[in-house]
C-alpha cells in the first residue's frame, strides 16, 4: 500500500476539493471497495432469491458465504500483507521483473493453505440442514473458499498497479455483472 499512499498524496497536493474527494474515493475503493462491493452484491443476490429457497438451504447459503469471507480474510491476510510489502519494495527499487513471479508464488502458497484448510473442514463438517446434494455442497464450499482466497491475492496485486480508475471501474463492472447474472439465473432456475 506504500505505492498507493504516494499516489494518493499526489492527488491531495493539488489542494482542490475535487482532488481530495477523488483521493478519498480511490483510497476507500482500493482498501475496502472489493469487500464492500462483495457484501452489497451478496446482499442483493440474497434479497433477489429470498422466498425462492427453503429457509434451511437459504440460511446454509448465507452462513457459508459469510464464514467463507471471514475465514479467507483471516487466512490470507498475512500473505497479502507480505506480498504487498514485497511489491512496494520492488516498485521502490524499480525491480519490476520479480513482481509477477512473486505474485504467482503468493497464489501458489495461498492456494495450498486455502485447500489445506477447506478440504478437511468441509469433509468433516456435520450438515444439520437437509439438502439434496450434500457432496456437491461440500465440493462447492471448498471451491468457493479456494476461489475467494485467490481473489484476495489478486486484489492485492491489482491494487499495486497504480491504475486506480481502471481498478475502480472493474470492481463496479464486476458487481453489476454479478447481480445481473444472478438475477437471470434465479429467474431461470
């Protein structure tokens, strides 16, 4: 985040209200935007699907999503912190050739840790909610946990690119597409 703070300081040095608001919005979106937009997206999807699922499976979905996000943030946070510091150091020394290999390494490490945590968890968890396909639920749970863990690493990498407008736009487009696709799937299913 060091590189991000330097860029935000450049915006703030302009001294205008517009530049201050832009710096605040970019900083907020880059730091908490993905999480906030994801919460909004999941909330909208849950609202759209309310009444279409039985109460038990609906609660299971909600609990699965909430705990997936909580535990993936806790699990991947230290790795993301180290990787972000690494990228900031490489930017400072202008050693850009090692950033992408570092990113791939961080993805591999987080992938192993996420699967090492989620596979035993979902394999041994007791389902108290009757669902039609418990094995598919367990597989989906593992894949969701793994996927969200990878997304946190990608977000850390993307936030270091200094392409704030593109990153912000991609978050917003992803949110809109997710809601539209979920809405279409809910009506279809």
